[in-house]
């Protein structure tokens, strides 16, 4: 078959699949192995909708010789079920651990799927209180975004066990290091470091492409960048953005964004510019560098103004 003929045939196959695939098909998993035994699902850089089933965060799992650790459970029960099905295509070893990197619904609304198969859910020491306090609000906002058909399936499921500082977990033949951070993206951020492949799961302590979201403390986040940078990882899996990126270079755009936002807000406060005028101008030089900037930057600027006014 000529090149042109093959291309035509391939195009017809693509069209045929496009035709039979329903617009709201359940997520298929779509995990890729980014390092030996380390699998990551790329989350759409988008808000939660009924079409994407809340599959907007990067999820991962790490396979040891004895057991599997899942990192974040997805933005809906359907998203969690797709992730569990993806694990089962790779291994039948037990999923002993589900590690929640923080409280946001796109990372924890699939928790019940992993609890049902016997995983111990592990979170930051402040996660249970933080998630419990926001459970009703998250259910309500996710109902608006996912639609009742998907949201009604979700039971907000809290961790069974927590990390105050650091915890080493043996999966058989490899050890992962779970670390609890001080308030930054939220007040309950965890990272997971796979020592065997030097892969860091940063959760939402690292945003790439997707505008960072400050739901904890901009000063806290900036203060922890040196300690994050010092992690001897080779690659990082950000909470949002590509499935894998070189470390620590991947941190640079986010550090620049946070520093710019803090500097612009500090200047406005020093000049007596009120919050309502300062917010639309803050970090304007970053606007074309991030997706979803207009959704999140105004909220970040408002939070930063309130925080920096009292420094
Ligand atoms: Zn988050």
C-alpha cells in the first residue's frame, strides 16, 4: 500500500473510532510507565466537567515485588475505578497503600475505590481535619461540575493513617519516602519519593502549564522551595502538567510565578493600592505563560494580598 493509501486507511480508522466513542466515555486509565515500575496518568489541564469525569490531576502508581502504592485516587469514583483497572492490567499484586497528596477533590474523590480493595489510605497529619471541614463544600461544588450522576457516587473518604514528618514504606524491593510539608499549596501537602528510580511525586507542590493555585500560604510555599529543590530526584511528576519532567529545573516557572505575584502584591500594599485595584494587575507579566490563568490568578492574588498585608 502506498504511503498515501495507508494514511487514508489510518484516517478512516481514526474517524471510525471517533464515531463510535461516546463524548462522555469513562476515562480509560491511559497510564504510561515513566520509569521502571512507575506509572503515571496525565490529567487534562482543565476544570472538572461531566465529560472529563474529574480526570484532571496526574495520578500514579508504583509497583514493588510485593505490593503496589497508588498516589492520589482521582476526581470521581469513575476516575478511581479507571486507575484501579489500569493497575490490574499491569499487576495483580495488592494495592496496600493509597497516598493522598492533599485534600483537593481532583486528588481524593476516588478514595473509596481503593479502600474497598483493602488499601490503607495515608495522608498528611492535617488532612483528616481539613478534608472533613470542606467535605460538604466539595460535594456541592463537584455536584455542579460533575453533575449529580457522577457526584452522587462519591463518599468523601478520609485517610486511615497519617504522616507527621516522614514515613518510609517498603513495597518489596523498593522503598518510597512519604514526606509531610508545612503549609504551602494547602496546609496538608505530601510528596512521595521513589528511591529506586529517583522519581518525585510532588502533588500540587508543583504545577506545570496549569496556573499554580495558592490555597495555603504563598509565603509558606516560597519558603519551602529550597528544601524541595534539594530533593535528589532525577525527574518529577507534577500534580498538573506533563507526566514527567527533569528535576529540579521543572520548579523554575512556578518559582518565578510565585515570586512575581508576591513582589507585585507587596508593591501594591506599600503604595496603598487597595485590594480591588491590585488584584487585576498582579502577576500580569505571567498571564501568557499559564493555562487557566484567569481562573486562578485573581484568587491567588486576593489570598496573597490578605496574607502579605499582615507580614
Ligand atoms: Zn490541589
